[in-house]
């Protein structure tokens, strides 16, 4: 029987996120040297992310070539709006109100209940995600005589907020040389509207029937940014007046009489974005930030927030965790507003991963971002012009308590993004460079492609780098959400070329059913099925030990790494 008298244990929880800009010698045990396609979880640990799925089954029509990216996507009046090339399109229908589950109630002819079938043909073919359906009739709120998996497509589960579409409908085809869109949803007169700007054309307003009306005033032609503030519509980013902020008269986005309350304000730097926050309009410029207070032409007042820091790109500005977050030249920053008027603090929050921001800011041609509020999560994406999937890097920022934790994303390539709250459901959307609208944070794959996730711990010395440790076991506290396929790797002495490299230890959820006390010690798992503790006997020794977890060769459901406990015996001092 082995001598266990000098066996020790070193436990740690997974917290702190990705750290790239500190020495591994001083990192906290729970931090990560690699954390890719894991998200710091507000409930604790690192969770393998969900994937993304098609939100609308059909590709947004191209207007010139298949290389055109989607320039805008959002949901308005339950329709999906998307811009591509010289056209703005809408989905042909509103969102589903019922969830369709493959093999249940819809194996043959059946009914799909929706909010409205207006604009659909009396019979035909429908798209939901990648699945096609044929139908023989319709009522006001349902399609009847429905057969699933038409035209050799595959039946699948569909979300209650998936979009059922017949085809995309053109809403405005007269746009030329459009760049990335900005938009604002507003209601000045009791009617919901959305206004879009694209940096080259007249601003365009859509009502709930999606008919388009252009704002033809020359002073706002080619605006890049638009927002509603104090019942005025504010425009900026015009090529001829990049430092000017133009606002309409109250309650009318298309009226600009100075005698009726319209006007303009100039700042001393080029404007890159606008955001309303805590009763002020924040004006982000290339090298400065201002805020506008007041409620009308008579008392609008602009004051500097800082003259030392600007915003790299307006598409990075989001309201997040009670603050505004944006990309500055030195990384990710927040504007923390308090109840005291004028007390605004600026601070960089991305120091742990500053090198990751620095290398992507300089060579990115496209930026986009979104927020997943129920996870207190901000996602920012950097894409190189003309690059493929691997040319896009995403970064997750999660606020946990008063701290920010980070992780890296690979495999998502948004050209634009938006988060829609629909009947309490958070729907993070992105439009791709290949013309498809996807919903993030859905499913276990990237639209059918495997998700590759990686975690690596710091190099752990157990507070004494001079003593050799002979590893006995690794106990893994994790939470699988379904069957998973992942591997544990144990690495020694900073992964030096001559260090011990044991083979992978399988970490899967097939053993999750093992209940505490019923399994065989050291061979199976104990703990409950939601957060089992898997005990793995391991080999090797070294002065420092690191753990890796990587997804295997098969599709895997999300799972959370909560913490580890390493059991070891003490060896000789070097």
C-alpha cells in the first residue's frame, strides 16, 4: 500500500478570467493563461459558450456580389430588418409564438402558429432556420397542412423566437455606397418608428408597415450616427461637417426650423458615435468625449468629459452593467456616472488582456459589439478586411461584482450585431460577412461546425517552486448541461521541451449518473448530476503543474468548469 502520509491537496476555484499581461509566476490559481470559447459565468466558473444558429433561414439577397456583408440587422415591429449592398430588406413575417420540436406533433402534416401570416402566399414553402416546410393553407395566425423537412432539409428543434420566412422583402432599394448602418427606434407621436443612417444616403424612417420616408434636409445627408434625445433627433458624422451635431425640432425627426427648436452644435473633434445615458447625450469623438445636458434649444449645454481619451469606433459603444463601455486607443474603457452632476470617472478595464486589444486594434478594418444583459456580458469583435473566419477575433467581457473578467472568442465573424429584447427573451443577433442573420448564444455548434474551446491554468507551484510534486489525482468540479466530449491534460514545468507530457484524460459526462457513494473510488464520479466531481488518477511530476481542458472531436453541449483540487506527494527539493 502506498505511503500517503505526505500527500497534500491544492484546491482552487475558476475565477479571474483570461490574463495575458502578467507573469505566470504571480497569477492567481483560478485565472487562465488560455480561455477561448469559454465565458466567465456570473454563477461561478468558466462555461463553454453556446454556439449560434440561423435566425432567418434564407440568405439576405446580394445586390452586387456574394462578398457583400450584412450592414445592419435588428428586429422592428416583430420583423427582422437587414441591410446588404444597396438595399434594406425585411423578413416576410413576424416572429414565431410557438416552439416546434422535431418529432413532436409535426412529423407529418400539421399547423404552425405565428403572430401573423400577413404578406404570405395562400400556400407554398416556408423557412425556419435551415429547415424548409411546405404548407397548403393559412389563417390569420397559422399555416395549415404543414409538412416538415421539405426539399431534403432536416427536421430540427426551433426556438420560440425563431423567424418563419417566405422570402426577404425589399423595403428600400435606392441606397448607394452605403457603409455600416446606425439606427434608432423611437416614438415621438404615439407611433413606433425606426430611423436608419449609413454614412452616404439620406436618413430613412420606417413606420410599422415598413414604408420608407427619407429625411431630405441637406445638413444631415450622409449622417453616420443618429439618436433620439429629449424628443429631438440628433444626427452626426456627415462627411462635410464631421464635428457638427445637428438636431431636429421637438417631436419631428424631419423638421429643422431654428425658430421651432432645431439647431446645431459644434465640437472641436470628429464625432465617431452618440449614446444617451443617464439623462445626458454622450458625444464620442476621435480624441475627446463630451456630454450634452438640458432638454431644448434654450438650455442645451455641452461640457467636456475628457480631452485626453477618445473612442476608436462608435460601433463599440454599449450601455453595459449600469455604465457606458467603449473601445479607446488603450483598450476597453467605461464611463462611470454617479448621482453627482458632472462626476464622471474614466478607467481602463482591460489591463489583464491589453496585448490582445493592442494587436487587434491596429489591423482591424471592422468593429462590432453587442451586450447579453442577463449574463452581464459584453462582446466585441475585430475583423480584418477581406479575411476569412479566422481573421475575426472576439473578446468577452463579464462584470462579476466590481471586477471585469475576460475571455477570447473564435469561430464567430459578425459584420454587424444587435441585441433585441422580445417579450422578455434576450436575442443577440449578428449579420455575417456571407449574408446570413444568426442568433448567438444558441445551440451547441457554430451553425453545424464544432466549437473548439480551450482552458489553461497558470503554472501552479503550490506556493513552493523548489519542491518536486508527484501528482496523484486531479479532482474536477464541473457542471455539464448534457453529454460532453472534452479532455484533461496535465502539463509540467512550464511545458518545457523535456518535461513530462501524459496522454489526455477523457472528461465526459457519460459518468455523470454516478451518485456519491455508489461509484468506485478513483474510477468514476461522485456528487450530484448537475455538478459532479470527477476524480482522475494522473501521472508525472514536476516543480510546476498546469491543467488544460479542451473540447474533443465530437459536438459537445456547454459545461462549466467550477474548480479543481490537485492531490500530490512531496518530493525532493532542487
